[in-house]
């Protein structure tokens, strides 16, 4: 009988250890970035208007116990820049916590792009709308998941660095894919919201680093060849 008690106790201990290990191992495992600027044919020294398409995907080993990204920082090429120009500012309060259609209706002239988002590898899907924000929050990433959950992620542009914050931690429901495009939108007589030139190296290299509420950090990069316009 005593041996049986010891055996049962040992089995409970093993199961407990495995369960704890399963929770502890829940983490982001890899990340990829795909960045495409279009048109790819640009002048060597003069910046021209482009659209900017980004796909950032994250893999997790266990959706149920994983935690969300906390911050994502992009480093854009020196031959790419943002020029908001005359795009009207949309106050965060005008779109905050509103459904997609209502947010777009509140600031229609401030929209700079759009896209889609996936949660838990596609278990839930949503929409993304980019708005020009104020001096504190240059970009508002208005995200609506499943038609109900509203996230307003905030982006700051500082030189070649784009920092996205204000991402809430939602364990068990993690953002796994952002597929978004900044439109080729004119912002002045000769300026566009996103502008690029094709320098001597004839390529554009973008990197990103994401930190998670669980403490992990993942990075990814993307390279694109460009063609020089004479």
C-alpha cells in the first residue's frame, strides 16, 4: 500500500511538472517581415511617392497561454521617409473605441492606409485603418477584431524609427499577423505620405524588433531591390 502511495505521489508530481512546463514554454517562437515599396523604380537622389506594404507574422508555441506583443520598433531605410504634409490630423478621441465604419466616418480625410489582422493564427480576423495622428501620436492604428474588440495602437515617427505602442496584453488571444498598406497618397504639391529614392546600393532594407509582455524579444528583416530611374 505504501509503495502504491509513493507511486501515485510520483505520478502527480510528474504531471504537475509537465503542466507547469507547458505554461512556462508558451512563448513567441519566430517572426517574419515582408516589406514592399511600390513602384520600385525611383530616382537616385530625388524622393518619389510610393505605397508601403508590410506583412509581419509571429508564431507562438501555445496560443492559449501566450502573451501579446508590447512594442514593435521599425527601422526604415535612409532612402525612405514619411511626409504627412497636408493630411488632416485625426484626434484619437474621434476614433477611439469605435467600430471600423464609424471611425472611418469620423476622420475620412485623415486615412493614410488600411489592412487586416489575424488573432491566434486566423481563429479571429479583423480590420486595420491608419489615421494621421497628432504630434504625440503620429499614426493611429485603429484595429477592430471580430467586429467587436477595438484596439488603438499608437505609432511615433522619429527620423528612421517607427515605434508602435499602446498594445494591450490579451493572454490567450494574441496578434499573429498584420497585413497593412500605407497608400501612395499625395500630401502636397510634390510630396507623398511615404516617399523613397533608389540609392547607390539599389536596395531598401527594413528591420523590426518586437518585445512581448512575457519578456521575449524577436526581430526580423526584409530587403527589396529597387531600380534607378534616369
